[in-house]
């Protein structure tokens, strides 16, 4: 007859079995992890890229984008309200100074010019007439003054005669006084007339000056309109390449509206842009490296825009070689702003193996093997990575991604 097993015994056996299973699994996992660290993995040499550690300089850079623009671009605007009669040049054409670009219908402005010219001639005639009138008036006043002078002379003689007659006993005291009174009245009248002459002279000068100023203003307006008419013959003022021309024949254009653009393709600049997160590091004079395909051009930041648009700040780069044959208008380029430079340091070519942390593991090739090493990373840029410790000059470092072998201490490299 079977005897029933106690519940406590059964439970203890289950716990013991479970504990044994857990221990076995843990041992297996640990063994696998340990073996992975020491098992010699392998990789083909053709699957990796490597670079030699060397001593040199490195520049820390900020990545930005840029566009190549002509350093000098002339914008030709319409000097008058007109309409386009014909276009004589296309975008991309090379032009010489004096070469016609557009023909404008300037008949309305020409009519206005003739009208102002006639008004100016009328004003000149009015000035001449005013001078004649004023000269006649002045002459009349001066003639009256001369007459007054003759009368004064006559009255002075009358006073002397009255005095002589009084001494001879033939005259009276009242006669002398009356003659003297007449003389004083004539003298005052002459003085009044002299003041009137002086005032008239000043008035004449002011009136003529005012009329002359008004005529000069009209002349200046006429000269300005003449210059606008001359500029309406739209021609190139310098040698260059047409980058834009308004070819809308018959379209009405207003004064100041762009008609054409001419660029001097002998020199270029870079219009750069970068996130405003780096705004505190971007300033005038900052060294710049511009990459065009595999070529590098150097320059510096010449101007930084004070405004921020859509979280982007703009800046201009002046290149050392502004006439490089690599440059093309509107070309998109990579721009690198140099924020720091270290000299005579260990560096190696940048690659996917470098993930960004200052302390990381890399693989160094030696005798057909790749050994894992821990290194300290310094400055980085698009070409190089500074290694502060963990390697020595001449070591060959794998620069391709080796994250698949992060748990391996050594990897066999097959040829």
C-alpha cells in the first residue's frame, strides 16, 4: 500500500530542482560571455579600412552649409517708369562695358523732360524781364535823387541870397528862415530817397536771387531727369556675366525695379548658414575651411548677420583664393568653422570607428591581428581625430565600424 508524500517534502524538492536549473543556466551564460571574450574572432582585411597614427596638427570645426556667390554683383534697376521694348541679352551671356542689355520705352519720361525744359526756359525769361523792370525802377529812383540834389543846390543858393539881401537891408528875417526851411525839407527828402534806393537795391538782389534759386532747382530737376533718360539706355557698366535679365516684353516696370544683374565671375565669396545653437562661437575673423569635392579652400568669416531666421544665422566667408577655378555660382559647399587648433599631436584619419565619447575602444592592427585598446579622444574634425593616449605614432588603427566585435579582445585579420 502506497504512502502519501508530505506536501513540505514535495515543495522542497521543487525548490531544489529550480535552484539547480538557475545555477546551471547562469554558469552557461557566464561561460559563453567568457568564451566570447577570448575566442579569436576573424575578419577579412578587405572588409575594413585602416589608417596610421601620425604626428601633426588638428583643427576642431563646426559643420555648416554654404553657397558660392559672386563677390561682386551689380543690380541694374529701372531709373524711370517705363515698359520693356526688347531684351538684348540672356542669362549666362558674357558682356562688356557699354553693351546694351535692354531697350525701354521712355516716351512718357521724354515728354515730361521736354515739358520741364520749356518751363525752365519760361522761368529764365521771367528772370530776365524782372531784371529789366527792376533796373528801370532803380534808374527812375536814381534820376529822382539827382533831381533832388539839383533842387538842394538851388535852395542852398536861395538861402545865401536871402542872407545877402537881409544884410543889404532889402530882405527880412522871415525870408531867410523860409529859405532855410525849404533847404532842410529838400535835404530830408533826398535822404529819404537815398534810403529808398538802398532798400531797392537790396530788394532787387533778393528777388533776383530767389528767382535764380528757383531756376537752379528746376535746372537740377531737369539734369536729374536727363540722367535718368540716359540710364534708361540699359547697358553693362562692367565686364561680367549676366545672371538675370527681365525678358517680359511689354511689361510695365516701375522706377527702382530690377532689370538685370551682372556678376563678376573673377572672384567669389561664400554665403554660409549654421544653427543658432552655435551663435556664440561664430564671429568675424574666425578661420574657415571650405570643402569642394576632395579639395579644400581656406578663408575667414568676414561678416555675421545680427538677425536669426528660422533658428539659422547667416555669415559671409572671404576666401584666400577668391578666383579658384573650383568655384561656380550657386554651388553648394561644405563649410567648417575652425574653433580650436592643436599642434604636434597624435592624429588618425576620421571614420565610423570613432563614435564621439572621449573614452572609447578601438582596434589596432599588429602582426595579422586586431587588438582592442582603450583610447582618449581629443579634438575631431571631418578629416582627423586626435588620440591623446592608448596608441603611439606608427600604429595602424581600424577606422571602420567594429561594434560587432566590441566584446572581443582580439580579432584575427585574414588577407
